[in-house]
């Protein structure tokens, strides 16, 4: 079909490859190359169309935005032109970021302005929630981990989007990555002064963002970078509840949105969302980097909360000790982990990371680790510091049936076990402690191993094909020759893991903690998703 873009056309639909509109006589081929296929949407200042580029082989799809002001007053037309020109400059300035549609063309024809952008095939996250239901807490964390770096990139280029909302974020069909669209309301400067009433223009009425998603300072024409943080926080509430801001109550005294009784999330994520949604700009996160920093410790804090409060003994606490020991912060408290609050441990982790960064790549000394180990219990010393022969002798054995039965009864600690050659295909063993266990040639194909601890475990030649290893802890694990084809390793902790000869073809490593040196030892292909979320050879 050929679609007419004349705003006054009574019947814009025409036969394919028609040269002129049968209703109004307008030419249907823009700039002698772009044929409009259908309308996608319309806003206060423009309409968006799906088009094909007949000047290129294969006539690829693209998106065309047409300037279409809702009024004809000179100041409205002037502001609309400024917005369109600003969007073109902004898209060109942002460049070829993989999560922003590329600007392909920008032109004026018959006193109308057009932007031509890359077509992003997929569904918005608003459509996603309507079709498949609300996000889990893990889903929201993953969403934030993908959007926040993009927001940081945009803000570093002195751009405020001003219209972040579920309808403006598309999950691209080809690689499931999130793409931020609609930069029509962007501003490329932070407004510091209050706009006087006499200076209000069409921008005040149309281009301040979407009510409910835009924070108070943006509605008052004083947007800052933190305004996008607020809108992103409201978007997270929508993902968790499927409720738009108009469906939620507000505190009439403070103006705060009342969302907490609608969601069931961890205290830590709730704290992050509260700060993202602070009505006062001064009390809100100022940058996307701050939010990322606040979320970075989430997997550790979740484990610590269970080990220090709800589960004072057993596998989870022992697993936490292993993780902290491997991070080099176990002895931050004289009384060990049990004597530390979650906040103290979080501070210790931050301090340790800062120290590592300051050391400019100097690795953690083995002598320091030995000194820490001498202050711990005999059990911990035997599991982490004794010889391989003593460890093998102390290991207990389980067959597949007994292990699964024990898991179903609530057991989660299988540290220091000999599980070599077991057939655990398709098993659900999420959040389980396998620290320092022997799992050579074990069959875990298709198994759910989410957030499980394989620190220092031997997974030599293990079958982990298509397994779920999201957020798994694999520090110092031996994965030599392991089959990880199609495995989901997103946000897994793989530092110091031995990946020599491991098969990572088609594996998802989005957000994983892993070095290029490690990846160079493994087998990858064009279907492997790199830590930055892009597909390709590593």
C-alpha cells in the first residue's frame, strides 16, 4: 500500500506503487525515494509513518516523522520547527549507539519537514506488559541494567530525553535489546532559571513530556538530567504493577506517588526506587551512574540479608563467606561476617573495589588471603585453604536421585561434594551452593542454576548446554572444555574462571563479569552475546 502524508487528505490509502494519491493528487514518493506504507502514530507536533526506501536494494524499512503542528499560529509553527531541528541535531550528536535509532535523513519538502530514522522491529515494553504480564523484580533489575548505561551515554552528551516511558522503549526483535525512541521532546541544555509566564510558548503546552512520568521540575520547564531518572523510576513502577501514573494515588501533602503497597520487591530495590522517585531534585539520584552504583551490590546484599538475618546458619551463610573471602573483604570486621551489618558489608565491598581500582590492576596477594583464612573457622580453612588431596578425601558423594530429593526437601548446600558424572539434565537447582565441589563431566544440560554458587568448583568438561546460569557465581571455577552452547550467563560472575577450550557459541554473556583474556581462551561465534550486549565474534 502507498499512504498519502497530506494531513488534509480524506482517503490517504492507495494502491502499492501508485505515483499520486487518488484522493488529493499529492505525490506519494517523498524525495523521490521514500514510499509511506502506513501510519504508526500521531502527536501534538508530528505524525510517524512506516516507509520503504526504494533507492536502496531490497527497499529496507525506515521510520519517517513528519512535522504536523496541531495549530497554525506562527509561534506554534516556529516552536515545532525548532523541536524537529533539535531532534535531528540530537540524533546526529548521539551517533550510532546500538540502543538509539540511527538518523538516516533529514529534509524539507513542500514546506513540510521530515526525519528519516532506522526502523526498530519489536514491541514496546508497554505492549509487553499488556501481553505477558508484569515484570518480576529480577526483570526490573535487568531492565535497569540495560537502560541506565544508555541514559548515562545520552546525558554525557548533554542531552535530556524528557519523555522516557514504557511506550518509548522497544525490545528489538532481532536481539531482544532495549532501544530508546522518540527524541522529539529532548532538550540539549539544563534550564537553570524559571521561565516567566510571559515567555511561555507552545513548548510549555506540548513538549514537556508525558504527565505522570515527568517530574515536577520538568513540568515547571526546568528539566535536569535527574528528570530522566524520575521518569525511569515511574517506568519501573509500571513494569512491576501494570499501572500507569494516572491509576496511582498521590500524597496530597508531599506530591509523592504512592506505589509501595502495590509491589513486592526486596528492601534494597525499594530503596533505590524511592530515591529515583524523590519529588525533590536535590534528594534524587543525580546521574544514571549513581543508580548503577546503588544497584551493583544487589546480588551480594540479597545473599547477605538471608545469611545474616533470616538464615543465621547453614548453606547460604557459608556461601556468603566464600563470596566475601573471594572478594578479599572477609576480614573487614573483627568478628567476621556475622558481626557486620548489611550496610557495613556494602561499605566494605565499595572500599575494597576502590582499593583494587587504585592499585591499577595489582591482583590480590595470596599471602593476604592466607592471613585472612587463619582468622576463620577450621571448617572454612579446610574448604578453602587445605591441599587438594585433603579436600578430595573430605568430599561427600551423592547420586543424582538423592541430590534432587534433598533439594526438593529444601537443602541448598552441596559444597565440597563429589558430583562427578551425575546426570542432572533439566534439573531445577537454582540458588544452590556448589562451592569447591567436583562436577567434572556432569550433565546439567537445560538445568536451572540461577544465582547458584560454583566458586572454585571443578566443572571440567561439564555439559551446561542451554542451562540457566544467570547471576551464577563462578569465581575461580574450572570450566575447561565445558559445553556452554546456548547457556544464559547474563550477569554471571566469571572473574578468574578457567575457560580454556570452553564452548560459548550462542551463549548470552550480557552484563557478565569476565575479561577479554578469558574470552580469548574460549570458543565463540557470531551468535555469542558479548558482555556489552552485542552479538559477534569476541
